[in-house]
C-alpha cells in the first residue's frame, strides 16, 4: 500500500503542465459541479480524507453513474491517472463521498482541482 501511494505521488507530480482535471466515470468534478471539498481528519484513527459534496445536477449524474457501476470499481482520476478506485456497493444518491488513504500533498492537489472552474 505504501509503495503504491509513493508511486502514485510520483505519477501525479509528473503530470502534464496545465489545469488538473478530476473525473468520476464520465462526470468532470470541478466548479460548478462540486459545491465543497474539505480535508477532514478522523478523530479516532487520524486518517485524513477529502470529503466532496456535489451540486444538484451533478448529484443526479453521480447517482446514475454509481447505479450503473454497482458491483464494480468506479475509478476517480486526476489527469487520467486513477487516484481512487472504490468498489461501488450501492447507488450513491446523496452526492457526497470521501477520497481517503492519500498522501497529504495529493489530497490538497485534488482539492484545489475540485474547487477550480471547469
């Protein structure tokens, strides 16, 4: 796991120059589709995660994407590189999700990309 995170940090750090692009399936995650992106720390475990809240239309789109992905992984990418690949157990209708187990620099970079204009 640590090796994978280290390699991923190197890959993300060497991405092409230009604005970072985050996607979940076909949904581009940036302003205005993202309402909030906040780094949180779990008080019990100390694990840091990026909590993302989508806007109304993006919530509906994300619900459709996750409904179609039930039983499979749904890659979330940064500049085409998979940064989070959760196994979808059920449709996510609330428009909120967490990106966890990431290097702090990577979480911050993803957060900036999420809060940037599309």
